[in-house]
């Protein structure tokens, strides 16, 4: 079993007592629950032991410090939840599952490509995913975001789409702005409702924990501690893509998904997604995943339909 030592910075020395607990109670719990060494020195906690256990202990400290950014003390429930949620998330990860809000509902990769995609989301600050319809690009990004929100890794979900749909423009649709944007955003709501109970989604939206918005509404913002998803990203222009990527703030995760074969922009406009994949290749902390037709997990006919439209022999 591999061992490791990790130094975790104490963000606010003035809240050191709250973080450590009375008579260092919280640090003793870390030692006992995860069987790790814990030493406090010069504004840092040094954690040592088996790699997996040290990772869990560091995650608990991170959860507690996030709490202390917004409050001056930690309740017994805060501490208990930090330990419990960390252990539960680790157990789910071992099983290859993503833990979301809906009771009894977990999301798992169904193909090797999907597993690579999930790993990329959790291991990078920005992840691009391209692939055909039905391969899970948006669904898995929303599942990962819901899991991060549940675990306290982010405080907010922002889901966006460009306002270009299959050659139609919003101006051709009847109704006011809210009625106009709802059709294009419907796929994001569908995925959300699979992960989080409908009433909980409503509460989160009312409290600004979840935003589902057209891409244009993101201009000028910086999104900290957020999971940010752009769907149908092939329909962004190069300028829109730069605007979106520049929204990434501290402690945030961004997923950018699309199908380069389904660009609905004017012929003289270059897709911002295709452009970004070329420009940003090889930059650290940016993941790029390409899903294939073999990753399509909708109705079994969808894979054959995609093959047929591309002039390929359908699978039997």
C-alpha cells in the first residue's frame, strides 16, 4: 500500500480553534477514523499515511474550511456530515458511481469512454467533451455537477446553452423572453430532474443555487465555487467561447460539451468549440474527451440511426 504526506494550508488562522475543535477533537477524529498522522505546524496541517486515507482526511479538512468561509464556528452536525459524506463519496467512487440527490438514484458510466469522461471532469478544472447524440455528454456533466453540489465541493450550478437551435432563432418563437428560452433549455432541465427531485430543483433555483440560462446572460460575470456546464457548445462563435471560458472563477469546475458534426451557425462563422479544441490542446488542467458512436447509450436504435445517416453499416 502506497503512503504519502500532504500539507494542507490553514486558510484562516483566526478560525484555527473552530477547525481543530476543542482540545483538538476534530484532529483526533481524523486520526482515528482514517488512521492517518496529523501534525499542526506553522499555518499548515501535515497529513501522512495510506494515500487513499490521506485523500479522505484532506477532503474533510477542505469541507470544514469551506464551511468556515461563511461562518465562524462548526456545529457537531457540520463535522459529522463532513466525515460521513466524504466516506460515502469514496465508497460510491469505488463502485464507479456518481452520487446524486434523488433517492435511490446513482449514475454510472456505461462505457469505457464515459468513464474516461467522468474521470476527466473530476480531475480537471475545465473539461471539453465532444461526441454524437446519446453518448452522455450533457447527462454525465450534470450528474457530476449535482454530485459536487451535494458534497459541498461547489455552492452553485450554472447550466447554459447558446440560443441557436437547429437553424432557428429565438425571435421566431412566440411569447416573452422566459417562454422563448425554455424550449432550448429543456434538455438541461430534463437531466437535472433525473438527478435532483423537482421540488428541490425549484427551491435551488429560487435561492440562486441553480441557474439554467442562455449563454448570453453570462457575460461580465465571474463564477466562483461553481460547477458550470455549457451544452451544445458547437453553436458558439469564437468570441462567445472566449466569453464563456473567461467566466471560470476560483474553486470552480467547467464542462463544455457539444457535437462538432451538428453546427448550426452561419456558414462563414467558425465554431468556438472546434476553435477551442485546437487552441487549448496540451494546457495543464484542461481535459479533452472524445466519445464515439460506441458510447451511445440511448435506445438501441439510436446507434444504428447514427450509423445509417453517416453512410455506415448499422450494427445488428
